[in-house]
């Protein structure tokens, strides 16, 4: 099958590379010339484990190429995927669909034969209808079926998720389109990945419902972590105790500094806007958004408290800046709110991240960056573990205690047992357990 992937970001690049690995002929298109030039030189524009090998192998095999020429890529394809961004619209928080609609118009003009136009971007319910209208108006004679096929991959595990998905959701009522989609995903459902066909609007909604539910699970455990601190419980044991119940499941029950990233924050907001527009309020999701926003900034205040309530003139080193490990994505990362809260309180902030510094630098003015966690920590008054990268899971705590100005260690990911931290000569502060000097210890 000849496939054009319009938009070569996290989703477009991974999906395009994986489709080519299944044996399809894929052309990835992007408007960003520097991104396409880099890819044509064999350089990855993003950090994603395994991506460079996957791309290199398929480029060498002649099944994967990169271009800025949408006309040519689309003109020769039987399936055209839209994988452009749908960020929050400034002002009202609804999904900004200008990239999707812009791509739909360009695709309509470039279509030469019958094709499926597949929306992989996360788009509010009804967007497929609008894409169809745009294509019909722009190219009245075009034979195109507009299908919804939301993507569920997680950054950091994107290739594995794409190749071994829990399910593939395809929204279409047209049998010819369904047949083409079956053909595209055949290698996966031979591997037993359930291919689920639904109406287009239902498929669009499934994606938002999934993200809102996961954001709710995270937020639920985060609030319970606060309660554990107040009453003398241990959130990790509570999470294990409830997660072993199959009806609940153990995933997404790890208390932390609040969810961030390129999807949950914007998708929960966009879903709320849809709910508002259709007068079907989603009160639980409304609370999740509010609680999570407040939590990210509260984490900065927690560090100030760990410093004895005064951060002015103090130096704080943040270890791990990306919104989660194994990605360089900084979009809506909790570290951004923490930095802001600390700087507002007068602290000098340092940052270390194994892959995210290049992305973080322009988003964190005033932060001093280091290429090594110990250099970042040397002379600091507090170290805060913000993102649990593997390289930060076995820190030499004694070395930190020796080299820091004050031995304050704030573990926002519960990586280190408090006992180990204190044994190394550091003072432990964390989440989901009462402070060590509280009445509960
Ligand atoms: N990042 C994730 O983990 C993830 C997971 C599932 C779904 N999604 C959804 O997938 C979509 C894409 O997300 P992303 O993170 O890959 O975005 P991204 O910002 O990394 O990439 C989008 C790309 O589209 C390009 N683009 C925009 N308009 C174009 C056009 N008309 N022609 C060609 N290229 C164009 C941009 O230059 C950019 O490179 C979003 O809707 C997102 O919500 C993302």
C-alpha cells in the first residue's frame, strides 16, 4: 500500500516508520524544511528509543522517504494520514484545528485517485465531518473516504505501542474504506491486535475518553497521596493494595507531581469544551483539570517548604525536566511550573536532563543547565527529582550529601526509600508519606 503521512512529528514519524516496517511504501511529509532536511541526513528531530534504527533500516530498504512536497506524496498514495498537531487554542483552550483543516485542503487539491484520508491527529468529535466537507468543497470530483483512526502510542515507548497496540480503533461506515484500513493494519491484527470498527464520531470520542480517564486515574492517586501525608498512610502501598484488584488495575496509579505532556493537558481541556458546547458537562474531568493545574505549582511550594520556608538566595537543582522519561518532549511538563514557582520565590534554579535540555532551554529562561546530575547538585541547597529517568534511579546519594550546600532531597517520583536517603546523610522530602519528622513516624 502506498501511504502518505502528513505531519512528521512524534506521531507521524513513528507511525510512518512503523507502517514502512510492515512493508508499506511510506512518504512522510512536513512543512518544516529543517525537520525534513535533518531526516534526509539521517538525523532524528526527536528523541524516541529505537527510532533511529527503525527509520534507517526502512530508508535503506527504499520503503520510507521524507519530503516537503505534499502534492507529489499525496498524488501517488492510496491512504493519506493526517498527523499534524492539534494544540490548545489560545484564549479558550479548545483544540486548534487550523493545522488539520489546512492539511485537509492541501490534500484535497493533491488527490489524483481514490484514497482514504485518515485522521490520526486527536480531534474533537465532528472534525471528520468537517474534513469531509472541506475535501468535497475544495475538490468536488475527488473520491475520498474520510476515516478516523486515533493514535494511542505513548512517547518513550512509541514504537512498541504502535507495533503491539492494545487495540486499533477505526471510525468509518464505508465498507471500501474499512477494507483499505484492514489492509493497512493486516500485519498487526495477524498478531492479534483487536481492530475495532465504529462510527467516525465514536472513534473520535474514544480517544478523548481514554485520555480523560487516564488523567483521572493519575489525579485520583495524587489526591490520595496528599491524604496519606495528612493521616499517616503510604501511597505506594495504597496504590498496590487497590491496583491488585483487576477491576482497578495497577497502571497509572503512581503518585507524582501531576500529569503533563503533549496530550493529557490539552485533550482534557478540549473534551471539556466539547462537553460545554453540547451542554453535557463532564464534572469529573473539570475537577481533574483544576486539581492537576494546582498540583504542579504546589510542587514548587513543597520545595520551598523543604528549604525551611525561604527560597530567596537559595539554589535548587532539578533532576529530570521532560514530562516523563525516554522522551525529549517538554510540552506542559510539570518541571515548567516548578521552575516558575521557585523563581517566583527567589531561588536560583539549575536543571539536568539526559535528553531534554535542548528543548527545555528556551522554555526555562534564567535556569542554568548542566550535563551531569552531580555537577547540577554541587553546592545546591536542594535537589529535586522531577522525572524518573533510569540514569537518575541509582544516584550516589552519599556523594550528593557531600557535595551539596544543604542536604535537602525532594523525591517527587518516590524512587528512593526515605530510609536510604536519610542513611546517606540527606533529609528526605517526598510525596504520599508523612514528612519524616511528623508525628506519624
Ligand atoms: N505525541 C503523542 O504522544 C501523541 C499520541 C497520540 C496522539 N497524538 C496526537 O497526534 C497529533 C500530532 O501530535 P505530535 O505530538 O506528533 O505533534 P508534533 O507537533 O510533534 O508534529 C506535528 C507536525 O505536523 C507538521 N505540520 C503541520 N501542518 C502541516 C501541513 N499542512 N503539512 C505538513 N506538515 C504539517 C508540523 O510541522 C509538525 O512537524 C496531535 O493531534 C496529538 O494530539 C499525539
